[in-house]
C-alpha cells in the first residue's frame, strides 16, 4: 500500500515543533467527510509503527507530517529526587522495558510494555505514540478499497456504525497496553502548544469517544509522562488477552497495582484496556479491596466489578462475551498473584 503524498517537517527542538504545529495544523488535508479522528492536516510521527501503516491504509492523509524523532529533549527516563520520574514522550518502549529503575519502582509499567508487539516494534515505538494510539475496529483498520466496499463508517468518511447500527457514536476500542498501567500509577502528562505547556492527569486525557478519543488540540504535542513518587513501589501486574502470543494488540488487558500492610490490602487499583473506547480505572475497586485480606472470594468480587466496567463490542476479533469473561478471570488471577509475592 503506497503512502499518500505529504510534506515532511523535521524540528530539532520542542519550540520548533510547536512553531510548525501553529503554522500547519490547520491546513487543507485530504477529506472525504468531516471526521474528528482523521481531519488533521498535520500528523505527528514518533516511531511511526502505527501511523505509517495507517497512512498506507489512507486512514490519515495529512498535508504535513511532523517527524519529532530528532528532538533530543523528548527522550529519556529521568528520576526526580523525591518526586517520582519523568519519561520523555519519545522514549523507546525498549528503553522502558529494560530500565532497572522503572522495573524496581514502577513494575506494572515495564510489565505492560514488555507485552507490546515485538522486540523490533518496541525498538521503534515510543511511549508517547502508545498513549496517543488511535482506537481500533475491524471495520476501520482496513484498506481504502475494503472500507469503500462496505460504505465506510462514522470514524472515517461515512455516517453509520457497522458495530452499533442506528447509533451516532463510534465504539472503536482503545487498544494500547501502557495506559491502563499508567492510570493505575496515577500518571500525569505534559502537553506543549502555542499557549505554553499544560499538565493534566492521564485519566482526564481520554474522551470515551472512538472517533475523537483524546483531548489533544491539532496544534499540541505530548512531551512527557510523569509518574508520582507516591505510586512507586506498588506490586504490579499486567495480563493481556491476544490471539498471537508473540505479536499482537490486546483484545482485553488488565493492569493491577497493590500495596499491602500486615497481610491486608492498603491500597489497590485496577485498569482496563481494549474493552472500551478509552482505557479506564475500575470504579469502586480501591474501596472494595482496601483494608481486607485478599481471599479468593474477594478477588472474585473484584473480577466481577471489572467485568461490569468492561463494555466490549464486536470491534475486535473474539466475541465480546469472551473478552469480558477474560477481564473477570485476569483480574482475579492478577490480584491473587499480586497478593502472593
Ligand atoms: C504488528 C503490530 C503489532 C502491534 N501490537 C501492539 C500491542 O500489542 N500493543 C500496543 O499497545 N500497540 C501495538 N502496536 C502499535 C504500536 O506499535 C505501539 O502502540 C507504539 O507504542 C506506537 O508508538 P509509535 O511511536 O510508533 O507511534 P506512531 O505510530 O508514531 O504514532 C501513533 C499515534 O500517536 C501520535 N503521536 C505519537 N507521538 C505523539 C506525541 N508525542 N504527541 C502527540 N501525538 C503523538 C501520532 O500522530 C499517531 O496518531 C502494534 C503495531 C503493529 C504494527
Ligand atoms: S465502531 Fe462503528 S463507527 Fe467506529 S470504527 Fe467501528 S464501525 Fe466505524
């Protein structure tokens, strides 16, 4: 599949990137119908492991591609004395996977990263690209010819949803592995734009809409992820359902962090991915687990709560029922494992 024509911009600093974004993010682009996910005239290229295949499928046809790979200040894992760690948006997934510091203090993140795609894709792919990853659907991640034959859909070029016909909402599933782990760690993100730099909790970044899934203006870019000190040293696990064990997107993913004291749960959080249009924290999980001994029954109750939070639809391979059931099973297993080591 050939790439659409575009102009390549290569900034060397964040300031230069923001300057390009201010000038070119409102350009023409190639549009067939208004669609928030694809309407940007400029696309940011980090590792390109998702953007380039998507451009080949003509899901994005930007006039400009902003290649941020040469911005050194966007790379690196920087522990901050007494206030956690910052991770540059352009840091390779492999660097995170092999970071002794992160493995020691923020284990759930390194666990989740290690399950992404394959070693080669983790060398190329970045944490910023993973957080900003487009939502996925069987009706969307297809070639232009395929989508045209089906009459397109709301997320790109059309006005109907094949998954929930009659509705006006896109339910494409958010399918990146690190966000549920980052949500459990109470991560914040830093975003740069013409108005300066803003910081927001990651939990406020996603909208829950499949076709307009993140709160990022076309003239903004993600610069850093911040993990707070208070989230360090939790026990953490990530469990993922996929078809090919060696290289595949999650079809259901569960991240769990837990701190215990005297054999009782002191604090715990559960994050989900690939079963909703946004990664989510399971509401009520902390309250359910806090102060109790983690028995089989309690882990099962938490699994039930997680399964209720999951709303998988026919956007992905495997049935929604099976994916929801695996959320229940993984949550229970992950909690019991976290409590036993
Ligand atoms: C075969 C295959 C298997 C895969 N399996 C998985 C998997 O198991 N789990 C998983 O999570 N992912 C998977 N992926 C997707 C992808 O490899 C990863 O999500 C990776 O982390 C994306 O990072 P990237 O730097 O390559 O992003 P890019 O492809 O460069 O960008 C992805 C999106 O994020 C935007 N973006 C990137 N950086 C920024 C930034 N700093 N600010 C604002 N916007 C930005 C881009 O504009 C684009 O919309 C897979 C991909 C392939 C091809
Ligand atoms: S959920 Fe519906 S609108 Fe969204 S990508 Fe799938 S078919 Fe298209």
